[in-house]
């Protein structure tokens, strides 16, 4: 088989599997098919957990699972095979290995791994866990959703700010649980038996959930709990503000890129319409 034919087939496969305008309407139809298949798989896992449905349609669920795994497996193999058309993975061996280690490729692998792992064990508890892990296929939706891709870029861009707020919240959690342990341990030795035990109360209070299973009864404990609750509202609003502002900035930049600076026409639609 001529090398030119193989390269052409590999390039076309890459265009078909890439979520962009590269493959034109055929690529979009393929993306929509895979997206629908992912959603149907999630619905099947949920329906299968309902005992009457799971027992009555067990063979149907199993057949659908096999068909889905075959499709997802073919998709994964084709992605690894055609990834060398991308300059980042151009080397036929190391390039494919680097692609296989990329986040989206790992998600694709995890989406099919539970099916193959069921052949390695007969433990019903392990099999049940592996069946639930099929819900990881929902993560594949990120490949076909521009909004989720934007959110992923936002998380990467704001990782330092988020790490800083997480560090501050961790310090606040340790201080809160330590202080509450010192104040309440003598009065409630079972509820606040140690600092780790007090952390449950601190987490529930800082997140403003307040389950009510553990609560301070002393005057100092109540005052401290009130202060920690107020601080928690402000602290847990910080990540939301950081992500919200970054998400809006990213969404605006995407809209600017997608519009022609001269006529304002949607360049994405224009490119997909001229693609052959």
C-alpha cells in the first residue's frame, strides 16, 4: 500500500476525529454521534442500577455495553494511530506515547478500561465498582463541549490563585478545628475528642453546610463558631470569584477570535462551510 495513501487516510482520520472545523459536516456528525453515545451510556449505567430494570433487560444492557466499548476502542486506537499528523506528536513512537499520556487520551482509555478489567476478576464487589466506573465516560463530553474546554483552560490559567486560596482555607481549617478542640473538648469529649475529629465540624461550618450533628455548647464555642461561619462565607466565595472572572475573560476572547474583525461574520461557520 503506497505511503501517500496511508498518510492521506491518516490525515483524514485525524480531521474526522478532531473536534473542530477541520472535518466539516462529517466531522460534526461524528462528534454528535459520539456525544449521544456517551450520554446513552451514562443513562444505561443509571438505569441498570435500578434492580427491576437491571434484571429484566440485563442482556440488552450487556449488548449495548459491548457495542459501545467496540466503538470507543476503535476511536481510541484511531486517535493514537492518527495523532502523528499533529506536529506535537509527529514521531511515530515517542509521539504516540506522548499522546497516549495526554489528559484527553487518558480519559478515553479510562472510559473503556473497566470493561476489559472485568475479565480479570470474578469478585462481585470489584465488578460492581468497575461497572460504576463506566460513568467516567461522561468525562469524554469535555472533548465535544467548547464550554467545558474553556472551563478547563480557565482552571489551568488560574491554578496559582486557586492553589493560594486552597492553602489559606487549609490553614483556616486547621486553626478553627484546633481552637474548637481547645474550647469544647472538656465539655464534649466524644464529639471533640481530637483535632481531626473537630475538623469535621470545622469543614461543615466553613462550607456553611452545618449538618447539626456536632455543634458547640459553651459560650466561647458559640462565639468562635459564629466567627468561623462568617469567615467561611467570605473564604469560599474567593474561588468562585476567581473562576467567574477568568471564565468571562476567556469567553470574551473566544468570541473575539470567532468573529471577523472587518465584517463581524462568524468565521467558524464560514470556515466549516468552505471546507471540502
